[in-house]
């Protein structure tokens, strides 16, 4: 088909095609459409689908023309794209449609494409990136060991000398301003000393008590501050195991001593921080190269990505909280989707810009991984974790997981290349100064 196509670049990512298909080239398609319409028409005196051509054309020409435009505009649009060698990333908007029987068919289509992008010539110290080295301390190791010991604690009943961290079961009797019990306002509750709302002064009131004691307390249990007489019914205390070789063996049969176990924990914490440092460094590298290249984002690409994020966030929120319905049983919209879009906009922009940059780097720099890289990685993982061989093999038996691994290895190769052309400024940070986590990442 000899389509006449004029291409107009509206901006870096938007094109408009003016398409003209001459009657002599589309007549056969029109005849197909006419037959399709005729099959569904019944006229008195004729069998369904057997209406004479002169009656069909005189009475149903408008419908045939409309169906033809609907059925064949997509075909001519695709042919025009192939002729112009353009690849849209969104649904085209058709406009200025002009067609009538035995006349040429013309229309315009506007759509977006991925903007042209090229990788700048790689050179030494193209960008400056900060790398944080986390420095842990002995307290962090001790805290981790204490957390492990506490997680293995056994609970024992105590009769007196309550302390922070102990648990109580008590009767809460609400009282009025003069201290008289309010009938019907008594209930049994669980207390964790030192945890909300039993903190600060309320915590102090619960220390050094024994079973049977009554504690007077003003506290908010969810319905505003009220006065209570709290009668302690029972108390329990977590008793962590003794840190000795016997305990260490239950945690790690391969450990020969407490000191070796502590050393392994120290190494584990260091490895976690090294991983965290590398993750932050990789993100910083990507951010700097995105700023350097600054890819242009097509509007539809960003909108689609944000809409997908909104759908996922909304679905997660509705799964985690009750759905509100009106009197007709319809779900009441209680989620601000525009606010979600605003919160995730920068995240979406950075992800998409990296997608475009990564894609062009792979193409322009001919980046790939060795065909055996995935299998080698899996084999190394099995050798390092022989006890988990079956789980590892089962996980990577799924092609989607192997494809994800392949992408990850390719990403690492790209990042290694970018690091070679970056100036790295190292900064030491004491983990004790970190606000998030305090103990370890």
C-alpha cells in the first residue's frame, strides 16, 4: 500500500503523523467492511446477509463508512509507523479523520516515543560520588547478643520486685474523682513495663511491686485520660539463657567457643554494614549519572508508571485496613490518590530515567554478561550454602527468577563500569550516630 505520510516532531518525545490512504489502495478493505456489515443486516423480503448491493449502499452507507474508519484506521496507522520507523510507547490519539465512499481516507495520529538519548563519552572522574564507610562499636555487638539472648528467653513467674521489661496481668478498675470505683468499669489488661503507655512516670509507678499490690494511675488507654486502681494479679519475667558454650552450640553447632561466636556476630554486623554502604554507593552513582545525562521523560511513561504505583499502594492499604461503604454498599473513597502520586513522583522519575539511561548504555556500549554467568552464580551460591542446595535449585528453577538474576548481574556490570569513571570521596560514619536502627542496618 502506497500510504502518504508526513511526520511532524511536536517535541522531543511527541510525534504527529498525517496519513493519507488513496481510494484505489483501500477499496478492497472497504469491500471487506461492506460484506461484514451486510452479514448482520436483515431486510424484509431478503434472507439475512443477502441484501442487494444497491439497497445496502443506499440505506447503510453511513454505517459502513463509520465501521470502515473504526476497523482500518489502526491498520493504516501501523503501516505508517513502519514506514517512518517509529515505535510508540502509548496509545495514539487519532484526529482530523476525513473519509467518504470513493474518496481518500486521511487522518492524523499523535503519540509519544522514547526520546533520543546517547551516552556521553566515558572519561575519568566524570562525576564525584560520596561513599559512606560505617564504623561499628563493641556496644553494638553486645546489644545484638543481648537481643539474641532475650529472643531465647523463658518466662518465669515472679511474686515481687517488678522491674522494667517485666509483664503483668492486672485488673483495671476505673474510679471517679473522689477515688470511688465506677460500677461496670472494670477489666483485665496486660502490662509490659517500659512499653507504651506504661512509660515515664507510669513506668515508675509499676516498679518494685508485688502480686496483690494496688497502683493508682492516671492513664490514657485509648479513650482519653482516666483514673484507675490497678490491682496486680500476676507477674512474669523473661529469663535469658546463660551465655556459655552449651548455648552457643544451640545457635551455631560449628562454633567451638563463646569468643568464636562473638567474633562471628561481629563479622556478620560488619558484612551488613558493608552491604548497606554498597547499596547507598550504587544509588549515589546512579543518581549522579542521571543528573549528568538528564534524560527527558515522556509524559505518558511517567503517568503510566505513577498510576501503577497508585494501584499497588491503594490495594495494599485496602488490604491492611477495613473498607468503608455507603448505604448502597459502594466503597467510599478514603485514599487520596493525588497525594500518593505526589509522594512517589520523584521516585518514579528517577527509576524511569535510570531505565532509559540503562537501556541506551547496554545498546551503545554493547554491554552484556557471559552466557554462563547465571549458572556460575547459582553454582557458587550452592557451594557457599551446601545445606540449602535444594532450596537454591528450586528457586532458580523458575525462569522468572533466573531472568531477574541475569538482570541483576547485568546491572552490576554497568555499575562497575560507571564506578571506574567516577571520583570517589570516602566518609567514615560511626554507627552509634545513626538515628535509624541504632544497632545495625
